[in-house]
């Protein structure tokens, strides 16, 4: 008996900017989106802990090729620090490791902002994905091993005190570069103020170039799937966009991840040449002169990422342009 060929999904491409709810892991979120979209491939650009909520960029299809550019983007977090307790995980889920009856005032807190803004050295949490001798720090911590994680440089572009709702809590907003741990900020704030501290809530608002207004909730995604009749078990018969219009309307074009690069607009003829791996001559007064990396589009669709040199765009990575 011939084995039935397994359906690999449809070649949908683009970015879904999920408003991840608390309690859902990043991998779980990607699996849900991949299933609902019946997508061939899916991945995310920057893990968000189950405790945290907010912006999780999920790439579908060929958009997965642009994940590294989003990973490098600046991020904005709003987070609440709970004073009085330091915890093993530096958030509310860990066991209490130190306590204090002291509570900081606004006058105590504000001098911290300048101290933690700019290029600083930061020690990641013991419960983190940092590798130590080939092992994840959180695996070693769970096994009870005493581990020393070296401090490393991170960049915090902006740090604001947003509110002090009560004596036990303070709300902050941070704009930071890749590799910054908000949980470490809460821990270090508490230590500097002599009052202990941990993150009690955390929400990511931005991952450049994607903004808070780009986010789509789980409820909106599920509603779009129901409206189009896109139940996962029914997805295989849909060979085209029919039945997926509502879901696909929530996607941002793949090139939306590449706003950090120079842009080249191609004609249809140039796009054909590029997709065959050939260079094209760039004409026009506004054409970029030189760039190690740039992206090219035709009719709003991403064609390639490549190099601009000697008045030509030379493709390095070509995209099919399939929706």
C-alpha cells in the first residue's frame, strides 16, 4: 500500500507581529501560528519568556531568511519591579533568596536612571539561555550547580521611571540593544538601593522595526481563521489564498524587516534578472551609490538582499516573492 504523501503546508511568507499573552512560550506561539496558517516554515525573532507579554515577531516562509536583521533591532520593554525580595530567577516565579524591609523613594530611584543608561556591563540571570562550557545556564541552575556568569557589555539607549503605583512597586520603560536582560536590571536596581528587587511584570512594546501598533492578538488571529474556515485539519485542500484571506491580511510583507538597509526599487525586467542570479545596473539620481547590504523590491515584493557596488546591484540572497 502506497504511503500517502505528507502535506508540507503552503508557501505563505511574511511577518506576523503577535501580542503574546502571559503564560504562552515563544515556541508554543510559533507552533500555533504555523498550524493556523498551514505554513511550510515558521520561526521567531527574539524569545519572550512565558512570564512576559507583548511583541513577538513571527516569520513565515521566506521571511525566516530575514530573522537575523530583526534580532539585531532595538527593543522597548515596560516592566514593574517589586521591591523587598530578590528571587533566584530574578522574576516572580523563582524562590525568594533575599529580603529587605527598606522601600526606595522616587528621590532614591531617579539617580539610577543615568547610571544604567548607555553602554554598561551586565551579568545575565542564572536562569537564562547563556551557555557556560556548552551548557545552558538555566539547566545548570536547575541542577543546583554554583555557576559564575561573566558580565558582558549591553547598551541601554533610554531608561525612564514611568510610575510608582505604591511603595512596593515601580514601573520602568527601557529601550535597549540586543542581549539586555530586564530581569538583571531589576535585580541590580534592588541591590544598588539596598532593598532587593525582582521583575513582577514585563511587556515588550517594540522590536525594531516593528512597533506596538503592529501587534495582533491571539483572539484576532483565531477570529480571522474561523471567518475564513481555516481550521488546521482543513488547511491542506487550500492550494492558494482562498480561505486564508483574513489570516494573510494580518501579515506584514517580508521586506518590512529590512528597513535598516538601503532600498532599491526594481523594474519587472530587472527583477527577473536578479532572480536568475544576475547583477543589474542601477540608474537614476536617487540610486544608492554603494552598500555592503541592501534590499531590492519589485511591485512592493522583496526580490533579493545583495550588495551595491560599481553602480550595480549584485544579489546574495534571492526571494521567490510568493505570497
